[in-house]
C-alpha cells in the first residue's frame, strides 16, 4: 500500500468507527474539502469538525468502499454511504478524490450521487 493509500484507508476506517479525532488526524490542519467542481465545504479542522460532528452521531453511518484508484499522491474512492437522512435510513453513492502530501490529506473533493431512501 502506498503512503497516500494508507492515510486514505485510515480516514475511511476512522469514518466507519465514527471516531472524529482519528478522522481529523488524517487531514492536514489547513486541509480543505470541496464539492467536486464546486464550492468549498470546509476549510481547516474547526470547520471539518463542525461539519462532521452531527454525522458521526448517526447510528447507521457506514461507508462501503466499492473501488479505489491510486495514482501517486491522488486517491479516488467510489463508496456507497449508508446514512440516517431526515426521511429515513438510506444510501448515497460518492466519489471521493483525495490529494495527499506529507502523509496527510491536504484536499478532498466529493461528488454525490442520488440519495436512495426506501419507501416505508
């Protein structure tokens, strides 16, 4: 496993453990998260902590890795995320593009697929 892949896997494992501190430790202090080809979602640990605190309380939160591509310091994950949406438990596909430098995620961009919530 490359150093870039190793830190992204630690990030995924921490996400699935809902361990906010371990998850933040995989990101540079001044890391940024973006919508793919879009706006800034969070900049730095304080904003990332605020953004993810509520999500990590979701009882069904889980990211299943469907595929991964590694090219040097770039890691692209295709994931199926299980979440607790306001309308119920469901899933959403995500493409997650991570740029790694100095063994930390410096920048991440996310593309969201269609949310799927089964009818009751």
